[in-house]
C-alpha cells in the first residue's frame, strides 16, 4: 500500500528564515518594552518629518510625473508580458482587486473623519468657514488621490514589466535588476525581499489592528458589544480565519470574489448616501472641489508650509506619503500579480485615474454630507464625536440619515470584507516574497502567513504597540524611496532597449518556391486546419527547419538548443545563446482562433466546440507573438524566416552595444 506524500514547502531559505526571525524579535521587543519602543520610534518619526519632509514631497511629485511620462511616451504601448498576451482579468474585477488591496479599508475609516477634521482644524486659515470646507475636501482628495496611486503604480509597473516580460521572479528584488543585474539572485536580492516582508508585515498588522478598532466600535454602537482588547483579539481571529479560507481558495475564487462583492456594496452605499443627503449640493460641491484640486495640484504638491510653520504637515501629508511608500512593496506586488497583459499606458491610467475618480466621488459624498450636517444643519455634536473618536465617525454620521440601522450593517459588512481582502492579499504577497515569487505553494504555507499577520496584530494590540509598528513602516519608506529612484532609472533604460528591439523586428516575405506550393498553402488557409494538422506541419517541416538552422549555427561556434513541447503545449522552440547578451528565441506555436463566423463574435473561447475553432502555426519571439502564420510554408521558407528574424536580432544587439 503506497501513501501519497504531502507536497513540500516552496520557500527561499535565505529570505524566509531571516524574515521570520526579524519579525519575531521586533514583536518581542515592542511587546516587552512598549513604552520605551514608542518613545524611541516617535523620536525617529519626528526626525524623519523634520529633516526629510522636503525629500518625501519631491519624491512623490517625481513619481507622479514619471509614471505619466511612461504612459504617454512612445513606450506606452509595450505590454506587461509578451506582445500577444491579453489581460488576465476583466476591467471591473481588476479594479475591484487593486482598490480593495490598495486602500479600501482606509476609506471606510477616513471617508467621513478626514474631511471633518480638516474642516474643524485646517492647516492654515479659520476653521468652520466655507473656505475651510472647500480646502478640507481638496486636502482629502490630495492625500488619497493621484499621488498615492502614482506611488503604487510606479512600483507595480517596474515589477510587472520585469516579471512578465523578462521572466524574473515577482518579488521586490526584481525591481533592482537594472541596477545590480544577476546579483538579485544572491545575498543582495535576498536582503531586499527580507526588507519587503518585514515592512509589509508591519504595515499590514498595524493597519488591520486599526481596522479591527473600527469593527469593534461599529459593533458597540449597533449592538452594545463591549469595546475591549479581548473582543478585538477575537475579531482579529475570526476575520483572519475567513481570510485564511480566502487564501486557500486562491486569487480567482477568494480575493477576486470578495473584492467584487465589496465594490458592489460600495456603489450601493454610495448611491444610498447620495440619495439620502442633499444630492444636488453634494454633486455640485464634488465637481467644484475636484476642479480646484486639479487646478491647485502643483502648489499643493510642493507646499511645505515654510512660511506658515505648522505641525499639521507632519501629522497628515508627510505621514500619508510615508505610509503609501511603505505599503508600495505589498500593494505593488499584488497589483503586478493581477496586471499581466495590459499595456503600460492602460496600466498607468487604470491604476491612477480610475481609483482617484472613485475616491473623489466617495469623499465628496461622505465628507461633503458630514460637513453639510455640521455647517448648514447645526449638528455640531457630529464634529465633536469625530474629533473624539475617528473609529466611530462613520457610524455616528449614519445616525443622521434615513435607514440608519440598515446602512450601518452594510458599512460593517464592507469593513469586514475590506479587512479580509487586505489580509488575504497581504498573506498572498508575503508568501510569494518568501517563495521566490512562486504563487502555487502548499495550502499550509499560504495559511502560515495569515496566521503570522493575525498573531502579530493581536500581540501588538494587547501590548499597545500598533503605533510603534506603524512608525517602523513609515520610517522604512525613506531608504526604499532612494532605491526606487534608481530602479525607475533602470526601468527607463530597459524600455529604451525594448523599443529598439521591437523596432528591429519585421516580417519578411518567404522565399520564392515552385508554383504548386502556393496552391497547397491556399488550400490550408481556406480549410481552416485543426490542431492535429498544424502539429503534423510543425513536426514534419518546422522541426526539421529548426534543426537545419541550429546545425549550421553550431558550425560557427555558437551554441543552440531545439526544444520539442508539441505534446504538452503545441510548441517548438529554437534558442541561440549569446552569453551575456540577449539570446535569440524563435518559437512556433499551435494557437486556436474562432472561425470567422458572425455568430461566434461574442462567444468566449473556452465555450467553443472543436468545430468552431481553427489553428495557426504562429511565430513567437522573445517579445511574444508576432501575429503571422507560417502554416503551409516549405522547410526552406521556414529556414529563411528564422534567418531573417535572427538577422533582426543581431541588428538589435549591435544597436544597444
């Protein structure tokens, strides 16, 4: 009787064990010495704010400019993956996942609280005025809008490009490939990934600790559930259990479904609050303040309040910039994971513009309604409640709307689901970082990181060390930002080389052949061959052509390799190796396409039957599919095509030397 062995864990020992050790030591120190840790880290945070505010402002402004240069340059149509790749997820699912991981739970916490607090305590000027209301909304947009998402987009763009277009591991180390090359696979790369795990775990644990405070506040407000540490630890355990189930289900069946659910609930809640409040006032105010936000984005970006010294800058803007930068490794890896197949232009606009517009509408409706209640309707006690406890701000606000109980339950459900999606996406990213970018790992390994996040959040909550870990995460943004500037410079160089490579690729006409052959090729085209016919052609013609070309190249002292994966993937592959330079790859793949039938135009490929598909022998290079079919060509014609593409490749190598 044979027993089936459990799958072994897939880990990078140089990353996994040091990261776990550092996390345990950090939590132990903060847990045993919370007061001393808080004092030390508060001094660190004040030092960063006092001495590096100018750099944070300059860095974030630079990222915003750079990502849009990437999008609108001639490199914007380069895909994050091979040229033939298509987006792995539809736009709605993609947006739902990136939004849930990026800042969904934060909007639930600050959607009402932040505009009200800026209105009652602005950085400059008189509080409680019409001008203060307008500035409050603009500042909320400013902190949660384009700048925040540009930070995420920059990191995710670099990671997705090198992971999907250059087959590097989807971990933070790959962002530094342009700077250190193959050394990303050594101690330096391992150190980068350990840094990412520690910072990501600190940031997620602190954020989820604050998130559970809001869940507890909501339960207390709605159902008189006590507000205490044991209830909060229980809530962490329950929600992380759900997150563990989501992690086990995987990205498509877990995180994706929960994210889609929350977007639906968010839109429902948004429409409900908009309908219940002064609808025209809210829409008009949102449009007006958004216009002012866009018009003033440059002066706001560079405003360090040098001539109006205030602690407000460090407590809000610089804190946010550090927070978003510290979250960038986590959110960047997750967004990269779900963005394969999109062009750089589509990616940048989708990650920056679309979430910003949604945030503007959300803040405009929730924050605008709350300010209207305080300023125009005289409910000043709402402002006092928000300043007293930000965690309960959303629920206190809903007291003034019809259907309070129902809307509050919807909000509570959304907070829990956002809590879960942040936790499970965080666990997925931590697992990938510790496994060298591998996502398909044993279930127990994926659950481990969910348990780590839950344990750290609980210990810090009991020890009062959440703010300490938050400060660690924010302080880590300073060295990471310096490294990111170098990574972006290297990414731009890679794009220039990529564009030169793509410009050298061309389709050459096949060599002349006997008159009878063109009839054979025409017959193949009109008969729409099946997979078996294409594979027979690949075996009888293409494989022989590849071997002939490889043998000739070998005689010139250049190493080659011909791979036959027809049975598994319908692919034949020829490689010519050039040492330290880019190798030449020529593949012929059997790829399916729908028959040219109008009735099949909107039918998914997976649902099509055998008779509704035909196959092509398509040429793929290193950059992906080249959109031409060589089915029916002679062996000589295939050899000439390989030679032409190899000539293009050598021309590219000469161009970039």
